[in-house]
C-alpha cells in the first residue's frame, strides 16, 4: 500500500471528501493529506491534534465531531 499512488485519479472525483489528518501521524502525515486535499476539487481538510494514525480509536470524540460537522455540510439530496 505504501507504494500505491493514485493521486492522479483524485481530481476526477466529484463527491464531497473529508480528509482527516492526525498531527502526529507518521505514515499518513498531515503534509501528505494536504497534497490529497489540494488535488481534490470538493474536499474539506481537518487536522486533529493530538492525532496519530489510529486517531479514530484514540480521539473518538474529535473524529466524531469532524465527521458530523462534515456530514452537516453535505447535501444528500433528501
């Protein structure tokens, strides 16, 4: 997975994208996540601090807030 590079495909995505970055994530660093954010037309970038690669387990309240805030900005066409 570390060598998989799909960055060139990201600009084709039209759906809303939430990009969560953990400030202390050593594998999916905030810098790498900002690169994805820059490539995605319709993305929201949120950095969680403190946050590691396992931030959903270590910072569940912060992750849940980011997900709910993002969800509230997305038009689901209901």
